C-alpha cells in the first residue's frame, strides 16, 4: 500500500488534479451564470470556459519545472506534452465539435428513421481564449502549490 501513499502525496499529481478541478468548478459557475441553472455535467464535461485540459497540463509543466528544474528532462517532457494538448484542444478537438454540430443539423433535417437518432457531442474543443484561461489557471495553481505546499 506504499504506492497508494506515494500517489496521494505526489506533488505533480496533486497539482495537476487540483488545477483540473479548479477549472471544472469555474466552468460550472460560468454555466450557472449564463444558463441560470446548475449543470453538474459541466463538472466532468469537455469543452467550454476554461479549458480543464490546458489547466491540467500547464500546471504539470510548471510544477515539474519548479521541482526538477526548467533544464531537466522531466520538464521537457511535461512542457512538450502541454504544448501538444493545448494545441490539440484548439485544433483537432475544436474542429471535431464543429463537425458534430453540422452532422446533428443534417440528421435533424433528413429526419430519416434509418439513420442514428443519437446526437453527437458538440462541446469537444476550445477557443484560444478558453485555452489561455486554462493555462493561466494551471500556472497560477502550480505557483501557489509550490510556494505554499511543496516548496523547499
């Protein structure tokens, strides 16, 4: 059970997961303000403001840089992963969401019972602003976690 303690006290895991959680809670609050109702699915859902993916990977990169050094192989791995995830969130995943929206409209217009009736998920990707907001949350949380909890 030592591995469980290691996992629960791992500063990289704690920082990354807490950044994701903060971003998702903010997403719920923003949706509450906009739609005037509590949408709990946004707590675990993809897409929307801010990007939970971007918050997670950017905080992982920053806490890794602070703990291991910004010249370390660990930081290079986390940093490159963050760049790929953030780029993908505004590229491929955003386009997939747009395609899903168009396909849903086409299926609705056709109204053919032989075609699938299940709607495709539209909120998949992010706008650049949503990704920047996620990155900001991730960096801020990593800095706070390092300064207040994990700093040496």
